């Protein structure tokens, strides 16, 4: 077998499909990692056969003790040993055939084997109970104790990594000297470290109890002496099988549900799903990603992408842009994360996993290309070989501009050793070859030349004419200018989502925008956004006064908000010399003159303590103005500020 063929066999246990036969991929189709039903049935039969072969050895101990030890039939010893050897070899042959027949489905084999052996263990326990109810006590009590113990251990979480490294070793693999160590340091165990030991200890205890009960029943004349050893061995094996089954059942199946993330999809009523299906495109609602320690890496991200629309994602270095793209398509592999929200495309839940072949809704192209250690052609065509040769070559040539470069990349024996620019071109060409409805591209400008970027822009325009949409994380000016809308992130929150021309105009004029749900729970995120604009030493007074004004503006808007909390409000901020302007835009009607006059009197203390948000705004600010813009109310508040470099004493007490 060639190295490439061997790799193709093992890839079936991952995200790819078989590369030949009826499972071959066709253009524009994809299947999540999974196990076919036929593989489960075959695995179950192999596992039962192996278990019965090994149990035959336990049954032979009855004849060995009865014929040889008690009756003195020494001549039967070789025959019984030969039968035991045949049973053991039969179990080994079945195990070997099991592994060969289901190569690439290792996890499925292990889980199905545990299920089959647990089923045989239950039948044997019933058989022991038929002989005498007491004989089933060790197996039943051992199984119950194992389930309770494993469940408790699974609740403790993962307590160790695959490798406990020292700081000097960490420095070695973090500087690139030890890739194996780096991989081990990142991977965590899938179950508790004590789980195998617990199973072994309880199995031995159950066997000891079974020997004791069988011996007592023999003394009482219920059992014959040759049955003692068989009862003990059967109990030992049955409890071990049930413990293995409990261990695999309490660990998430890697073939279903992804990796270590905990994902919760927000439900939607039938009417909402029907409305979403009518509006084509990508719909993201309340997407939140939290680290296991608690902080939100993404918080309540919601936006829509229509077919043929290009969305650019911008923000600071730690804003969560790359995390957003990863969580849109595959939140399951976000390690130690809690993900909740809903992502649909044309009304279909994107997060639903299925190993059935279907059309490609979305493709994620990360900043660091995904490459397998096989040929460039296999990486480009997803192991489809000759079926995609012509189109794959055209897709790649449009990015590298040379048929010689295409031949060199496709014939490379190991694509992971290609240059960064070749790998980036290959990954983009592979995405275009898949014909998805939506592209998620992270920093395409990395490792691409300006000439290749220009070709990529042409390709984007061609794809959008065909109704395909894009969500692109980028800082490249030409790519951002090609976007229809921009999504601005900061600390995992959506600051703004609007037409690109509008955001560019606002940014060039010094204005920044923050969009938030219209309810009081948004106050913390709003004030955090305000504080982010005052980072100089001595700016605490400015932060305090502007945060107070922003909170009162939000409270004023919430007085007229609907109860469902679906509305959103817009805050615009700009800092001038000596003052700052903060604008609130919402759907409320303009304030009446009577309400303003009452608030003014309250602000100067004529009607008692200042309680209403409007009165506090008037008291804290230099001016409060209102206007209408496209039918929406705009409240503009002017707040005095100071330059801490010129005035170390800070603002006056009135500020």
C-alpha cells in the first residue's frame, strides 16, 4: 500500500469521506464525520463473536476441574487445552478481522464493542440469576457502583493533559523545537484519569464476592464445585464489560457533536423559522461564546448576510473576529468553550451534524491554511482525483497565474511543506472548487501577493454575481472597499453593523458607533465601550461622567421600549477638544416640551431630588438636543471634558 493510500484510509475517521466506491464525493457536496449504520451492525456482530469466544474459556474451566481434577481423567487435559486455545485464537482472529473490515472507524469500533460486550454481560448475569439469585448480586451491584462512580468522576471534569511538562520543555515546544510535545500539551484526556483503575478494582472485588458466594452455595449443595471458577471468571468479565460501557457512554462520542465545546442552540418557534426560510441567506442570532473560566469571548452577536452580499469584519486585535468565523460553522471544536445562539442558512440550522452527503452551505478558510500531509492534488480536490482535475486546475491557476505553478503545487508529495503563499492559494482554490453558498474567509491578505489579491477580488465579484455571499475578516483596504457592509467588533461585542460607505464616512469624521439591545442589561457593555475611548492616565473623571450620561440615555430610551427586548438602539460618540458629543438614536417619539420643562425644573432642584433620567442628563451635561433623522429620534448630549495632560486636577465637581 502506498503512503497516500494509507493516509486516505485513516482520513475516513476524520472529516473526509471514502475516496472510492459509492462513498465518493461529488462536486459541491460534503459530509460530517460519522459512522454508517452498516458499520455499526458489522462491528456489533464481530464484538459479540469475540466475547463469546473468550467466555468459552470460562466454560471450559468447569470441564477441566470436573473431568481432570475431580474424576482424574488426565487424558482430557490436552483436548480441553486445545479447545481453550482455539477459543482464544478465534477471538483474536475476529478482533483482527474486525479491525481490518472497519479500518478508519476506530472510535466506532471501541464504542460498539463496549455496547456488545455489555449486552453479553447482561445475558450472562441473567443466566447466573437463573442458577441462583445470589450469583447475580456481585455483577448487578458492581455494575451499579461502576455507573455511579464513573458518573461522579465525569462530573469532576478533565483533570490532566496528555503530558505534564516543565517550563523549560514548554519553552522548547513553543519555540518550534517539539511539535509532538506541542500537540500533547494542547490535547486533554477524554475521561477521568482514575476511570480505568476504578473499573479494575470493582471488577476484582466483584470476582472475589462471586467466588465467596459460589463457594458457599457449593457447600450448601446448590452448585457443584467445578462451577466456582466459572462463576468467578464470568462475574469478573461481566463487571469489566459493564464498566467499559459506562466509561465510553459518559464520554462524548467524537463522531457526533464535535470536540470539547458545549453547544446550545436557541430554539425558535415555527413562525420564526418559516420567516427565516423565506429570507434567503445567513442569519446569526445571539451568538455567544464563553470561556470555561466564564468571560464572554463573543456576546450576543446578531447579523444577516443576504445572497450575493459581502460583509467585512473589522476590529481590534482581540475583538473576536477569527473566533466569530470559527463559531459560525463549527462551534463544537472550540476547546473548553460554552457556545449558545442560532446560525441558519436559508432557514436550515448550520450546526446540525449529519454524515449524509449534502450541498455545501458554508466553507471556512482560516488565516493559517488547513493542509494534510499528502499530495497537493489530494488537498486541492479533497481526494476526488480525476473527477475534479480540470476545474481544480482553473481555480488554482486564477490565483497563481501559471500552469507551471499549478503543476508544481498539485504534484507536491506533501502539501504541508509548500510555501505559505502556495498553501494560501491552494486553500482558497479548494474553497471555490466546493461551490458553497457562503464563504467565511479569515485574513486572505496574509501570504498573498498584491497580484493574487487582485485576482481574488475579481473572483469574489464573480461569485457574488452567482448569488454567493462572503464574510471576510481583513485589514486590507481594497478588500474592505469591496464589502457591502462592515461588522465592527470590540471585545466580542458588535459595535456597529451598517453599509460600508456609512461606517467609513463615520470613522473618517471621528465618529464611532455602538449598537446594543434596548434593555437595561446592556448598561455594562455600553459603559465598557465608553471607557475604551478614555485610555490616558488621569482620564477617570471623563470616563465617569460620560459613562453616567450614557447610562441615563439608555434608561431614558428604555422607558419607551417594547417588552420583548428585540429593538436596538444606536450610540454615536465623538471627542472634541474640551467636550464630547454622545448621540442616542431610537424609535421613540420626540420628547414633549412639557416633559422637558419638568425635567429642567427637577434638574435645578425646584421639584425635589433629581430622579428621572432626563433630569440627570440635563444636570450632567452642557446641552441636550433632540431631532428626527429618517423618522427616528436622535438625542444629542454635549458633555464637558478635560485634557489630563493640561489639567492634572481633573474636572470640576459639577462634572
